């Protein structure tokens, strides 16, 4: 029962919080660029608008096209349920740890890319191609960073990792963690389609990655896709925030602890969002074939993190 | 009193005399086949007796058979029977196509049993001098067989064969003399030159003399057995001889020479201890195997390819004996048997291919032979797989046995080399055969020439003309040089496809009796059928003249008969029965080795291995 | 019944054997085919003489068989046969060796030395004459060389026959009485048939190739 | 009981061979006989395997197939857990493939001999089964060679094309060289044990000297590695697998290469004893390299079946990673971890067999319908072959290791075993584990990319060619075969506990451990709470979450309408298939990123009238040659041929030369040997 409640609660939290985070980032970014920018809750309104709109579906599309938003949405949400947000115990942590998390995100991406290819448009194919490529080269860095953490904790189960982090052995200044964090941060940028890897705001065809795949989507499908993109961003940020800065997270399920933890969690998210915004405003988008270099850096960082666990143990 | 061994020698000799005197080709064929069938029976009887008494001797120990001899007798008789069976149809076709004259065929039928008989004498003679004589006799009787076609190339091959072979035999004669000298040292009187006697006094022989003798014999008989680097005549002779003779040469003649070498090896080992002669055998065996592989890989002539494969196998047998453990010797003997059975199949198939394609150049035969001669390709493929050493064919078992023996006695490195050489030639044969047998033919050639339908049916003259003109047109176009070359050759011989069938049947049209002659040798019912159908086809030729109604009824019947026959026997190609027979024997023995044979081989291995188990 | 090397028959045998070797060397430098055939006949005659000496001195009547066969076969019949063949085919008489005479002479000398070296350990085993075995091996080696050095088919046959002579000499030298009779007879028979078969081949080759030059027999390669 | 079932199964295959050959002239009959025999045999085989794996450990099934031919040869068959597991794989595939073949071989009717195909196919199944069942090395080698022979027959079945002839020869030669190594390896063992029986080889490693043991390991690694298709011994695999008829390709990729895995497992875990560390390291490295390079080369392919063949290399790599890790654990005396890694690799073995077979069958159906293997000429097939597409999609998701299907489960196990390995040793070697894990992640992600490409280009968008536009759905039996395999993918994904339980007797035999890795539907690694996953949970939860988006639809979008419109074409006059993204285009970024590895050769030809910007025609040709072929095999091949040709001049035709050979030999012998 408790699990059920926790699951529903976390799902609601994810659904509710994700657009807000997106809104914040957009708003702050505009502010940093001396624009007024959209309101923070603009994404909610966008979603509502999309949900209500009519849809235009390409004549070449097959059922893959229609199934994709649902698969993407569900798998992202599922992944989100495996990550501890405000309590150490994530609702579905027994159903899968970091590996299942990565796998579920990959499942969503797989269908996203298929959806991009389905409409016979050159842009969709281009987007799919690039998305899969970048995801592929981001993957080793992601995994290596996850492994570093998992090896320290002795488990790939994220709740278990956090529990281990509550113990006395954990230090903020562990060089392994710092390096792994840096690596994961770069991966976060790549996975969420942020500058310098992808520009979420562009609609210039030849530079698009994520957006190119969505070009043929409209109406409620688009809403689901956008929403799941937000959720993914939230979940990844939560992962970063909670694993590397586990302070303040609730270890018991008392309302007080949970409430406190929620506030700390929001704070951590906002700080991370700020970091993302800073990176976005201070950098220009990389050429596509420069991106592997950046992700390579991430991989090296993760490998160094691993090496340092070996050196400093 | 038994006259088994004597009969073994008399039967082929008698056959040769009959052939010499007879004028009927059918009688000659029959004499050959019967003689060798008789020897097979005698061989089996010999097997029984040897298993009973271990040693059978006759004519006052002049002829002596132990397990090793009995094993060789069996091989020689079976292979000779196979090739004399094959020869029947082979030469009929050759005759029909004009490749040989009746005189030459007679030559074959006279010399072939002599060849076989001489081999029997080699393996049965107790006296080493007589053994030498018999080997010389095998060389002399087979050299004219090699030259049978009287082409430039076959004459050349025969010359090389006889010169190198005789030279080898001259060396072997020295060796034989030395052996005798080694024996004479301790006896005041003329000693007995029988092998069995020498063996009994092996420890008293002069070791240095025996050593010298073995070197002479090794080079001498080694040349006859085709051990590298004395093997150079082998690919020439094997590729130029008519296929039945190639089969005999490759299947047994090499092994018979090796047998002679083995007798000396046994003697030397008994006299000197094991390492001297076995090491030499090992070196030469390995050398032959290693030398064969590259030649196989880049060979262009089908029969030469087979010859080099024989070189490889004889090397393996030799090396197996050189490894000198009970298991390797047993394996080598087994290998001898399997190789003797399978090589004829390959040469028979090659003969079929040669007769229908009129070339042995593999790039002209292939690719896509499977479309043209499916059954021949089947037998060739199966035999090829066997000769490559694939299971479930026997050669795999014998090879593994040899290797196992080698490893078991700790001769790891040498055995590994052996294995590598086997692998190398496998690659070569596989590449070559695939290239030839599979694929799509470049030009559609004759289909598998069936005996009846094709030869009997007359072709209207106008279609004849058309065919040949189209053929000429093809020649003129001549897309690739290879193709042009091929057709020109075929034109030159005047019996070649695509018009080949037409040419042949045209000739028959002109000379119906010739056709009858072609079929004369068949078992009675069939020849009658062919005769009947010939007479009916003459009616059909009337139909071309506008008298269709006359022949309408009888023709239905003849067609029915023909159709029935062709359904039952259509795949029966010339020479295929013998090929199939040999293949069947091989396959049966591959999956089932009767206990007496095993026992025989074990005994023979015991003889070679001396004191070994 | 070892004869001491110094007694007369032995010396005679040694002399005759040396004669055989000399004839062999002469054949090596001989340019004319018919002369070569005659030289061969002479060599065989010398061999027959050796056999006669043995038969006479050692009281071995069965060796007369060898003498008879040699005389009939090698001294008379085979030279006649070859002679006839040469005339019938009309071969050019010139042998045209591959190496020039002085070089081949030198090489033959070397081979003779090799023969002596090889035979040295076995001198004690010889029953007749001095170094007859060495002569036999030298005959073999030079015969071998003769085969190598000749372009003409018939001259190769001749060389082969001299090698056989060497073998006979070895047999006689090492065993006193030669090989058992059955072996001797079959050897003789073999050689006879061999030469006949070779003759047939030579004839056919001559017909097909329009020459007797063996260096033209190079169709089969690889 | 398993005794009888096994005999039934073997005789059914044999019947299939005989019937196929007997009915060579009657296509329909041969089709029926071949498929029926395979089906029956597969069913019996599955039953036999299951009864061995589940049933109480009683007497082992062991009998002689044929009375002994030679004294030292016994054609013995024995069913032990390891053999039973692989028997399960081959039999399970036999069922699906036979079903499929019934519909599939219709395409050969009248064109090729269906009877021969049926015979070869059943022959391959039979020989593969015998490989897994052989109880001594001699029989094993026989079955092994026969397997190669039948595989050759199948690969060269359409021997009219040069491609398939060459592929057959390459397959056979490589395989035979491997067999040579195996023969040598087994003979080394034979030297120590004096018998060919596998029973006598057990734990033989302790009796061997270190050098011999290492030599044996290397020989077996090469011998089995060739069959398994490890890099760099893999070159035959992408050549041979695509050209065979598709159900045969499925068998080749699904089972045949697993024979290599079977052999390695048998030899390494049963015979050679506690391994030195470098064995495991070698295996792990080879596995990683094979996995990575396999998938990279797969990405560059636009021949659908070749692509799948390269993926086989990748998956073999993944399997080998598990095996290598297990060996390293054995070295450090962690039998439980070794068992875990072994389970991971064996699980993946079965999984790969199933989804690769499924994918090959799907590809076969596509090729059957479109008459081309080139993906660039396909497209839009999902509308014409919806069921095939669905099955292919299941296979694609499974092979891309996406949850909740079976590929994910076994890769999860592999990851876990690699992670667990980190703690087993304190030397620098342990860094290998996570690094290999990262490479595995890269492999997995690239595989996902590759299957997006494979599925997307083949099935989605508009047809790129006329045949694709005219394609028709596969026949019911073909669909049934694929459906079975797709169901198996889902089952093995959702219920890993079933298989893990099956593996228990096997691991008990090989490592002496029996692991219960599951509690309920949750799969855990060896440590309590060290890592857990429940694919069933994920799937159920996913279904539970599905109401959310659907509910959103119901709440907000009930009244919205759906219009069908053209795809946006930048305002041009209409979209043509030529504007679609191609397979080559799709993989271009990866080709660029890994340029150093691929060294692509490109050739662009353009024709233009007056300005280079307005090209009239453009021809772009890009191809990739594997470095192993270019650097290793081709030079080697050339060198061998050159040497052979040079050797050939020895046989110069001159009789004088021949005389000299003899003379020199003779003199040398006289002088040296006397």
C-alpha cells in the first residue's frame, strides 16, 4: 500500500514538476540574455494547448508514429519512478536500478527515433540518425560514471546507492565523485538536448536534432513528447542532485522529513537548472562533429573518476 | 593343397593371353573383368587363410603372403576390378568418339591385367629380387598404358615415367644387391634371398650394408612410390593416362611401390633398430605432404590436381609409418585402403568429365559443371569431400588415427606439422573443386550423355547444319579467350558440344552398325532393347521423309520403352556404374569396417611395427 | 671363400672393372650415338669377362648363365636393337650434351671420387677384386650424370643401361656368384623388355615430336 | 524417457534428410517432409532437454549411435546439463525454423532442389545436435566437421552466384583451420588422458604442464573462436550467413556459432581446470573488441542480412565477455561470481539464438517479398507486411537490449557480473571490468542505433523501390515461425526466473554452484540488494502507467480531430522516396566519428551542365573494407598464392631437372645419412 501511494505520489510529482523546471530554465535563460522571456508556467499552458489541438498526421505514417508518444511517455515516467526524488527509497527501485533506468530511457529514444523515420521526411531521418549517434557516444560516459558510483556503493540500485551515501564513508570531496559528476553533467546536457550539443529553441532544419524528429508531430502527441522530454530532464537532474549531493534526502517516510526533503530537492534542482542555464548562455552550439569530442571528454572524466576510486581507496 | 597365390598370378596372366589372342572386344572386356573378379574372390579367400594361419606360402616359399600382403592383394584386386569395369564403358565411348583406335584398346586390355598381375607378384613375392623384377614389370606394363592416347603430352608423360621410374628401380636394384650382400656375409653358401629368411636372420645382417641398402632402396622405390622430390613423374603420368589406368596408378601402384619400400623398412628396422629408417620415411612423408599443398592450390588441370592429392596422401601414409607407433601404422594402413578405394572414384569422375568436356583444364570445365553432369559432380563431390579428409568418410578416421598415434607417442611437433599439411591441401582442393563443380556454366553444354536416347536418336540433317553453324557463330564471337580456345579445340576434335551430340549421332546415322557395335557389349536384355529401338528409329527416319503414319504405332511402343528405361536408368551415365560401385564400397567401409579386415590390418601393422603391439 | 686381393683373378677382375669405368668415362665425352652404343656393348663385354673369370676361377658353373645372358643380351642383342632403331628412325648422330666434354669429364671424375668415398667403408666386404664396389657406385653416379647430360632419348636409355651394368657389377663384386639365378634371369628379362618398351616409346616420340630432343618434352608443367 | 525422446529426435532429423533426398523430384513432398521432420525432431529435442534440465538428477542418458568403426572410436551420445541446454537452444529453434521453412522454401520450388535444401537443413540440425551431445572428442570432431560440411552446402546452396560460392569456401576453410586447431587441442588432452572420452578429460588441467595447458587454451580459443566468429577470425561470418537461405541463416547465426561457445564452455570450465588470469583477460578483451567492432561494422551495412550477421559477432562478443569474466573469477576463486557470469553468458546465448533467428526470419520474409537484400531499396513495408514488421520490431527491441525484453535481461546480468568483478581483485586488472562495461554500454547504444536504422529504413516511410511497393505479407507458416520466436523473446524477457532455474543443474556441474537469483519476478545479483531488476514489474508497471496518457487524451482531446496530410516537404512539389533518409545517410555520423577505424573509401561522380551547383547526376559510392581483411587476410592470401606459384616452377617440365632432383636427393642422403 505504502509503495502504491509512493508510486502515485512520485508520478504526480514528476508530472507536475517537470514543466515547471523547463519553464524555469527557459525563463532564466531569457533573463540572462536580457530578454523578458516566457513565464515560468508557460510550459503548462503549452501542454494544455497542444492537448486540445487537432492533429495532422502524415499520410506515410504507420502505427509506429502513433504508438511512439505513448511508449516514450510511459517509459520516461517509469524511469522516473526508479529514481529517488525526495525519499531514499524510490517507489520502483526494486524493479530496476541504474541499468534499467538507462534502458528505459533508451527504449523511449528508440521509439522516438523510429517515429522520426516513420513519416518519410528527410528531417526526421536526420534527427533520428543524429539522436541515436549522440546517445550512443554519450552512453559509455554515462555508464562509466554510474559504475563509479555503483562500485562505491556496491550496488546498481539507486536507492541502495543513496543509502550507502547516508553512511559515514561518503564525502563530498571525493575526487571520484567530483569527476563523475562532471562527466554526468555533460551527459545530462547531451541527453536533454541542451546547448552546446543541441539547441532546444531552434527550428533551423539543418542544426536540429531532437526537434527534427518531432517535426511531423502535433496536437496531443506533441504534448506527450514535450512532456516526456521535460520529465526526462527532471529525472536526470534529480539523479545528479541526489546521488552526488545526497544531503537532506528523507530516509524515513514521515511527513516532516519528506516535506523538508522536498524543499531541499527543489533547491538542488534549481541550482542545477541554474548551472545548465549558465552553460547554455555562455556557450555556442557545437558543430555536430565536434560533439563527440565533448562527450569524449565526459568519458575521460568518468574513466578518471574510476581510476581515482582505485587510487584513493 | 592350396593354390590361392598361384591362381592370383595366373588369373590376370591368363586374361592377358586371352586378350592377346581374342579379336572380340567384348571378350577382352569380359576377360579383364572376370579375371579381376576372380582375384577379388581369391583375395577374400586369402584374407580368410591369413587370418587362420598368419602366413600362407606356396611354391616352396617362392610366394608368401602375410597380413600385409593380403591387405595389398585385397586393395589391388578391388581397384583393378573397379577400373576394368570402368574401362568397359570408358573405352567404348572413346572408341565412339574416335579418341582411340581398336588396336589401342586391345593394347589396354592386354596390358591392364599384366599390370595388375605384376602388382600381385610384387606383394606376393617372397624373394626380394623377384619383388624388384615385379615392380619393374609394373612400370613396364603401365608405361604403354600411360602413352595409350599417343598424344604428345601422354608420350612425354610416359617417357618421364619410364625414365625416372627405371632409374629409381636401378637404384633399388643396387639396394637389393646390397641387402643380399649383407646377408651373404655370414653364410658360406648361396643364401636364401627370401624376405622371410632375411627377417629370421636380421640380427646377423651387416648393419652398415643394410644402411647403405636402405638409402638406395628409399630413393629407388621412393621414386616409384612418388615420394617428393622423386615424385616429378607422378602428376604427368597420372594426368595423361586414360582414367582407368590413372586410377590403378594412383590407387594402388603407388602403394605397391611403397609396400616394397616397407619390406625393406621392416628389415632395416629389425636389423638396425627403429630410428634410422623411420626417420627417413618421416622426413620424406612430411616433405611430400608439404610439397603437395602449394601445387594443389594453384593447379589448373583436374587430373594433375588429383595426382598431387595422391602425392599428399602417399606422404601421409609414409609419415604415418615413420611415426612408428602401432596406432599410426594402423592408421597409415587404413589410410592406404581408403585412399585406394576413393582415388579411383575421383579419376573415374575426371574421366567422365574429360570425355564429355574434352579438356581437363579446370577453367574450361567449370564453373557450373553441376548443371552439366550432375551425377558425375555428385560422385566427384563426395569423393572430393572424402579425399579432403572430411567425416563421415574413412580418410578422416585414418588421418585422425595417425595423428592420435603421433600425439600419443609424444611426437607432438611432427604430428602438428602433419596436421598443418593436411589442412593446407584441404584448402586447395576445396577451392579448386568449388570453382569447377559449382556455379553457372558459361555455355550450355551437353547434358549428361545418356547411353541410349542420345546416341540412338537420329537428327534430321537440316538441324545438324543449323547447330553447327550456330556453333561456328559462337566461335566467331568468342567473347573470352578461354571460351574461344575451348570451342576451337572442340571443333578440332569434331565431337564436341554444343554440336557434339549432333556430330556423334550424325556419324551413327551414316553407320548404323557402328552404333550397334557400341551397344554390343551390354548385358543381353539391354542390348536387345537398344537393338530394337535402333530398328525402330530407322522407321522414325522414314517419318522425316513424310511416312509418319507408317511408323506411328511402333514408335509409341519404342518411346514407351525408352521412357521407361530412361526413367529407371536415365542417370546411368557411361562409367557411372563402376564409379558408383567404388564409391559405394568406399562409403560402406567408411561407416562399417568388418572385423576380419580390422584384424588383418592390425596384424599387418604388427608386421610393420616389428615388435610393436 | 674370400680371395685375397693380390691373387690373379682378383687383379684381373679389378682391371676389367677399371676398364668398365674407363669406357663409361669415354661414353661421357663421346659425341656420336652409334659409337656410344658400341662402347656400351664393349662395357657389357667386359662385364661378361668378369663373370667368366669368376665362373672359371671360383668354379661356379651357374655364373656361366650370367655370362651367356650378358653376351646374348647386352653385348649382341641390345646394341643391335638400338643400332637398328637409330638407323630406322634416322636420328642425327650428334648427341649434343648439355655440358661440354671437359666439364663433364671433370664432373665424372668427381663422381668417381664420391663413389670411392662411399664405398670405402665397405671394401672389407668385397669378395672379389679391389674396389669393385667403388667402381660399381661410380658407374651408377656417372651413369646418372650421363642421363642428365643427354638430350637424346636413346642416349638416356644407354645411360640407364650402364647404370644396370653397374648394378650387375656390384652384385658380382659383393656376392661372388651374383644374385640367385632366378633373380639374374628376371633382371635380364626385365632389361630386355625395358629396352624394347623404351624403343617403342622412342619411336612414337620421334613420330609425334619430329625430333628426339628431350628438351622439347616440356609440355607438362606445374 | 529422455533417452527415447532423444533417439526420436535424432531419427526424425535423419528421416528428414533421407526423405528430403528421396523426394528430391517432388517439391511439395520434400517441403512437407523437411519441415515436418524438423518440427517433430525439435519438439522431441526440447522435451528431452527439458526433462534432463528439470528432471531429478538420475542416470545420464548415454548410448552409442552406431557400433564402433575403429577400436578407438566410439560414436557415443551423452546428455548432460550443458549439452541439454544447447540441445534446448537448437531444438527450440528447429521448431520455429521448420515451421517457417514450410512457407519459405516455396520460393525455391521449381528453381532449386527443395529436397536437397530440406536434407541439408535437417542435416545441419542433426549435426549441430550431435555436436552438443557427443560424449567423446573423436565423435565431437566428426560431428563438428559434418556441421561445417552441411553449413557449406547450405551457404553454397544458391551456388549460381559467385558471392555464395566464395562465402561457402571461406566458411569451410576458416572452419576447417579451426578444426585443425581443435584436433591439435584435443590431441594434447588425449596425450594426458590416453582416451578420447570427455569424461576422462574432466579436470585434466591439473595434470598438464603450464605450457601445454596454455597451448591447449590457445588452440581451443582459435578453434572454437573461428566458429563463434570472434574478431579477427570472423571474416567468414558476414560473408557466409547472408547468402544462405534465410531459415538456414537463422540457424547458422542462431545455433552454429553457439557451437563455438558450447565448446569453449565445455573445455574451459570442465577440462582445463583453474585458469590463469590471462585466459580470462584475453577472453574478456576479445569479447569486448568483437562486440564493439561487430556492431560498428553492422552499422555500416545496408545489406539487411549482412547487418544481422555482423550483429552476431557483436553478440558473441557479449557472450564472451561473460565467459571471460567467469574465468577471471575462477582464477581468483570466486565460484559464485563465476557462476553468475556464466549464467549471464549462457542466458545471452539462448537469447541471441532466439532474437537473431527471429530477425533473420523477418529479414528472410522481407527479402522473399522484395527480392533484394539491400535496405536502400526497401521501405514502407510495415504497411504491406504488418505482422512481419511487428515480429521484426520485437526482435529489434530485444537485440538492442531494451527493457523489458530478453536481450535486456542477459545484458543486465553481464553488466552486473562485470561490476561485481571489480571487488574480486585489487590489481590494476580490475579496472578492466568497468571499462569493458562502458564498452558494452557503447555497444548496446550502437546496436540500438543500428536497429533503428534497420527497422526504420526497411519498414518505415515510403517504399524506395518497385518491389518494396509490391511486397506481400509472408505466408501463415512463416508468420507462425516468427511469432513463436517473438513470443519466446517476450517470455524470456519477462520470466527470467524460468531460465535461471533451468541453468541451475548446469552450473552445479560446471562450477559446483547453484544460484537462486530470483525472488518472485525480481532478478537479483549474487549480493543481497546488490542490484535488482524485474522486467515483469517494468512491463506491468508500464501497462499501469499507460492510462495516464490515454486519460489525458480522454480528458482534454476528446473533441480534437485527426487529419491526414502530406509530410512537410519544405514547400517543394511533393515528397519522393528519393528524399528519404537512406541507410547510408543514417549511419554517416557514426562513420564520420569512427573514421579512423573504418577508413571509408568514397567516390563521388557528378555530372553537371553549366554549373557545379546544378548537378545533373550524382553518384556517391562509399565503401568500407575491414582492416583485418586488408591488412591480414588479403596479404596472407596473396603471399600464399605467390609462394605456391613460385613453387610450381619446380615442376618445370624438364626431365633433366627432375633427374637432378633425384640425383641431389640421392647424393645428400649418401653423404649425410650414411
